[in-house]
C-alpha cells in the first residue's frame, strides 16, 4: 500500500501560528517508505483459539460506541479498538483488522471487514519526523473526491483509484499528546507535478500539494535499478536549469533534500483540480479574504482549486508555484479565517531565517528564478502575502536612507524596505513573487528589483 516515498518537507515559509507552531519538526526529513510494523500488545489482535465475547461478564462496548482512548482499548469488545481519527481523548469502537503473524508483529486481515469497508492503517507524524502507526481498523472506503480520508497513501482508503493524499498537519485533539501530529488527508486524483505523462481529467491541471510531501518518482542513473536514485547538490541546483544541476529540471525533476539520506533528484506528487492563476499585485496587497473564491486556492475538504504552473513550465529557471494556504493555519488573519489562499510563483529568496529557528537552513538560502513574459519579480507583493521575516530590531528603513519597495543594503544582506499594508516602511527579508508588469505610466517609483 505504500507506493510512494513520503517526504515531509517544509518550504521555509512557516510563520508562527498557534495551530502550526508544533509543526516546525525536523523538516525536509526523510521518512521510510511506510510506517514501522504494528507490534501487538495486550488487547490487540486475536490469537488462535480465542473467541469473541469470551470472558465472564466482559462483553465490552459494541462497534460504533463512543469510547475513551487508553491502553485497555477503551473498554471496546474483543476484536475492537478505540479509534480516534484526530488522536483525541475519545473515539469510537472499530473493528481491528490487524492479526498476529506468529512473531508478535501485526499484519492486515481484510477478511475482518464488511462490505464497502477496507482494512486501513492510521498513521501519525512522530517527533522525529517519521511515521508512527496507531491502529489498523476497518473503515468505509471514501467514495467522494476531495472528501476526508483517514489512511495516508493507503490504496484501499478511496474509491475509483484516487489516493488518500497528504493535505497538511495539525495538533492532536488530545492536548497532552506531545508525541504526534495529526496527518490531514483527502481523497484526490494524484498526478506528477510538471510530468506530462501523468495527467489529470480534462479541464483540470496538476498543482502542487501542501509542502511537497510525497515524492512520486526518483530520477534513476540506471533505469533497471530502482535503488539507483541520482544524487544532486542543493546549492548547485538552487538557481534552476543552468546546466550545472545533475537533475533533469526541464523534465520536471527537482533536487530534493532527503535529510540523512542526502539529496536526490525526484518528481513530487501533486493533486488534480481546477486551475487558479497566480495573484496579481492588487490581490496580493488586499489578501485572500478579499478575493473571490475562484481566484483562491484551498486545501480545505471539498475544495478543488489548485495553482496553475503552466505559464512557467517552459522557462529555463521555472519558479515553484504554490498556495499560501499551505503556509498558514486556516484561522490565520492573512487567510481571513476561510482557509483559502492565493497562488504565487516564487521567483526570488534572500538567505534568511524564514522559520525563525535561529539558523539559515539549506532550504532558506537565496536563489532567483524566472518570471513569465509580461511579469516582474516583486518583493513587495511577496511581503504582502506574508512570505517574509523581520529583523528583531524592526528598523525604520526610510530612516536608514532607503526607499519603500526597493532593496536596502542598510537592512542587511538580502534586505528590502517594504511598507506593509500602508504602514511604516520597515526592513524585511521577503521572498519575491511574479506579478504582472504595470501598465505604462503606472507603478513608477516603486523601485522593485528582481532576484533579491
């Protein structure tokens, strides 16, 4: 069931937010192809010769009954476990489909499940950035596209060949659980980002999913050897397709940081949806809350809107096209409490501590990418979208002799002078995004530079 390599990779865009502050776990961390096997403990997995309902006066709670999550399976009847999809203090009794393989390790037994059900393994993200199996239970196969599913990358979770796709991370409902994060998933038609051979339904495009979490395929040095993943150098590949990068960038492969496994050339998995163009400067300034729904992207259940990178695919140094909804929690003021975001093409990044962890990681080092014809790279628009960080001193950059909207050496290497939301011009280290060139006579004096 674990067909793809899971790579939970933060993009260096995370900002402090109550719902996301715990997600700054070791990022760009490589996970194994699947979770560790479930080791059976007391109350899990029926051994041979044991019958359901045995035990004097201890029938236990019936399937579907609310239960309290604890080491005794919440008081559920024999063969059931207390299943909580969001790792809460309470759950419901569900049929366990994990049996002992004879060595104390659990294996799936789909025969335990009823019609329209499948044996699905619930996993969470542990504090080391790895996958932690929680339960294997019989759950309904989800029929609707964009609906919530509960077993990441499990081929049995969704109908019609759709994948149970990674859609984000959240804190568990149990406030005392500081060991795991909930992995949010939805049934999506998955695809290969920038891969013409793996397409989507007519009138849809393949957009990036949140955090580029799944590596769909690796570029191989030997097509006959699936272990011959091509190695690459992040620094060499940072600025795109200039001939020095070992990866076939034009073919849709990127140099991906796999943590302790080193960097490899791979193509990330995307999700199919209705195409949304990148935001213009006015939309970036006004924010996602002011934009009509069809101009926003979203990873909320039921949403089917993804960012369209088609205008940039033929460029020598194509910018990654993303949605701000992957960066901020759904209640963040920048999203207006809707969970909807704006699409942007990331064309420049200074070397800066964007996740504010006290260090500049490899993913936070500077680069520049190309914009499409008729566009320019705007640091001010990037700052309006929240793709920035600020010096602790919060310096007034006009007082330092810099013009708003322009690079500002006095702010420090890679700094710019940006007037946020019409307020005081301050030093910021912002990422640049592609926006349409202003009409002749408009935008004079903005002084924005490309490739900061």
